[in-house]
C-alpha cells in the first residue's frame, strides 16, 4: 500500500474535492438553504421576463471560484501542519 504522500502526489486522493461535512448541524443548514434557493427560483420564474436562467448564470460564475478557494485553504492548512510538525521535531 502506498503512503499518503505518494497517493497525494499521484492524484489518488483529492482532499479538497473528497471532503464533505458530515455533521447533523451542517445537513440541516444545507437543507434549509436549498429550500430557500428553490423558493427564490420559483419567484424568479414568475417575473416578466423570468430571471431564473440569469440567476443560475450568476451563481455558476460564483461557484466556479470554489475549487480555487478550497485549493488555497488546503495548501494553507497543509503548510500550517508542516510548520507545527517542524516545530515539534525541533523541540526534542
């Protein structure tokens, strides 16, 4: 079995893409937000002219940024973890 660093280097694990919160609190919040989204989309569809397609385009533009954000957060977290480990090993 390959070690974690080999798996990460070979693209076999994708921390930013594979992570999903598992808490009940997150599930409830997500469900509530999705319900609000559906209600809002219904309201946009009733306007003249309907605006739900334009809203989806705008949301897609914003959602395209998320992988970059996750990537930056993962990298910063990894650097912090490496700094902590370096500090731990220096103190021995």
